[in-house]
C-alpha cells in the first residue's frame, strides 16, 4: 500500500489555458494516508473522474505532481503504478469460471499456482462467492458480476491503491446496501488504501473514513461524514450533504446578532 500525495495539481483539456475557468481541475493539494478508506464526492462534471484518471496514470496533469510514498509517479504509465481499478460496469471474462477470473490478475504476473489458490480462496470467502467458483461468469447476476470485478481488484496483495469508479451504478437499488456493507467489511479486513468515486452521498458517507467534496474542479471540504453533515464549511456542502439539504438564509451580522 502507499501514502498518496497530490501536490499543486492542475489540469486543463485546453492546449493553452489562460484563466482558472479553463481548468477542469483547479490547484489541488491532498494527502491520503496508507491504508485509509476515502471517497471523492461531487456532482457530475466536478472533476472526480479526471482526478481518478490522473492518479491511475491514464491522464498526465497539466501541472503538479503525484507521489506514492514520496516517489514521483507523475510520468509513469498505469502498469508501473501498481494500482487496481474497479469500474462502473463489471470487468470480467464471461467465458472463464469465477475462479479463473479471480486468478487472472495473479497468473498474469507469474504468481505461483499454490499462492494463486490461496489468494483466490481468501477473496472468495470474503466476497461470499465460494460456491460459485466453478461456475461460468456469464451466468452470474449483475451484483455478483460486480463482486467478482471487486475481487479481481483486491486479489493482489501488492497494490498501492484500489480505486472504485462509481462501482454500484448498475446495481439494483435493493442490492446496493448489501454491496456497500460488503465493501466496507472488505476494507476492514484487507486494510488496503481505497479511493471511492461517486456522486451518491449515501455511498460516500457509508464507505469512507474521510470524504473529499468537490465542486467545479475544486475541493471545497475534506472531513469525516459526521463533520461534513454537522459542520459544513461551504454552502455547497450544506446543500449537497443530507436529505433534504441544509436551508441557507441571507443574513447580515450587526449589533452582536444575525438579522
């Protein structure tokens, strides 16, 4: 696992940005400790996926650095960053069995077969899919397919970070709470650094120990779920966190009171 540091990070999709409005990501300075559970929370278009792609190496930032345990990885391609990513839609091989799907990331790196069996068995037990190991992945329900996709991200024990990009989008609402609970349980067991990207406050607040709230390419507040809910430091956070959101009234302070 690794401590992740984002230093003076900015990104624009324009070749010659001239003003802050030209940047999809304004300046971001952020530290994520080794082994923590974090969420990037914000509405569509706020810069969450851009930031995730920069951390994973799919996108090189216009300015700034990404450091894993103090090592600058800004220019490194994804395969040299030692990361795992779980996407919105399950990434599995339908023609393979569940066992072979979970084993694939390890076999692809030349891991010994006895170690492969040990890790696949451990992850299958955590995900409660042991009985499915011999089944073809094509016949699984969407929630079980996403469980296997999560397992493929977690089966390696040498990753710096596991990143989840809105992994419950395609899951039926009545099953989401089960997978949210399972993901939290998995983090407590494997203690990997996990970053969860979502626009859903319930997902972010139930999974993460610390939530980074973004708006228009900027971080507006970082805090625990309780801190964000009870002490929002920005009107956007007050509106966005909670159902219904916080009421905000125009007022002025004078004579020792608010009017």
